[in-house]
């Protein structure tokens, strides 16, 4: 990993003054202890994917609109700094969250140079040239972040060439994380000084979602069903996702350029694999695959 940069004077002064109120500091300390406890687990879950690509840090964050958040990372120094000093998301990532759309996975590459204090802090802790994936889920936002060392400035092209693999890994991580993370335990959540109440997820048209589905080619869809984690083919997954957006069987057939009978066949195959009714299957694929 590249040697961290030296913080500029302005940022150093900000960090020196950034003390949490007592209640938030204690709450964040408990959340930090949990995140450090989970560090090796998250590292082992992500290492097989990140190491071959030359990535040095992976992180996951869930942020609620009231400012509560859960944060997991493979970078312990960043975890400690984040929980103790970070009070907001910074201008760049705040804008990214505002741009994220409901029911769509939004992606953004980090800028190479920025005056944003949050990005500067990331650089200081050895995280550079990153890419973030966002997903709104009702009253909270999920974030998956990947980054590398300072000397990997050309990695952006790799990101663009391998986006489906990143999305596959995110689905894999979500399924594995659901087995070990209990979000009902309030002490696992830290508290931002600011909240997300001013950010309203934008609507996205069904046509835009259809374009995204057609553009992203995925080898398989993984669904956590009553029959366990099962694999659906791309066509089975696409048919169900389009039905979940309110499309009729005939409309799905027209979008995918197949016959209505073929659409029904894909749906029945997915039902047999998962052991679910059509309505339950629609609910599962919306929560497990997006």
C-alpha cells in the first residue's frame, strides 16, 4: 500500500477539533468495537474478490435517514478515525447519495483530486481511486465501496470493464452478511451529526430500469429462498424483475423479445427452484437481487 499523504494544515485542524458530543461518542465507541470485531470476517468474505483485482480496501455502510449508521471495513485505521471524527459524508458523497435512485444501483468513481475533506481523509488512510455502489431501500441507504493504493491510478478502466462482477460480489456479500449481521441490535449503530432527511430518493421510470437490465449481463441471480440459496438464470431473474415493476406477461415478453409462453415457462422454473408462489417470488427477487 502506498504511504499515506500528509494531511494539509486545514484538514489537520478540522480533525483536531472534531470531537463528538459525549452521548454520540459513547454510542460510536460501542459501534466501533463491533466493527473491529467483524473486521476479519469481512476481510475473509471479500479477499477472494478484492486481491486478484489489486483492491486494498472494501467497505459496507448502511445509513438511515435519522443519521444512524452501520459501518464495516477491511481498513481498521479508517474504521477508528471514521467512528471518532467523521460527522458527515462530505460534499462529494453527499451529492452521490442525492443522485442515487430508488430501485436502482447507482455507481460513482472517486475523483483523482479533490478538496473534499472526506476524500482527503480517505487518501490519508491509504484509500485511493475508488468506486462506490449505492442502493436506496425505503428509509435507509446501502453503500458498498472499493478502493486501491495511490499507485493504481489506471484502475478506473478495470472497474468499467468488470462492473457485472462487482455487482455479483455485492449480491454474494449481501447474502453472506445477512447470516451474520443482526440489524435489530441498536448498539451496532453509530450516529452521524447530520441526517439524511433532506435527501429524497428520486423516482426512476420503468423504461430506464428496463434499459439497465438489458445493459447489464449477469451470469446468475442468487436468491435466498425457502429452499435455501438458489441460482436463477439471467432470463428467469429478468422476467421476475420486470413483473415486479408492474409489467404484464405480454409486456415482459415484448421487452425481452420472447413469447409470453416462454415468460411463463421461466417464471414456473423459478417457482420450482425456490418453492415460492409468484407473489412471494417477486418479493424475494426485489430484496435479494437488487
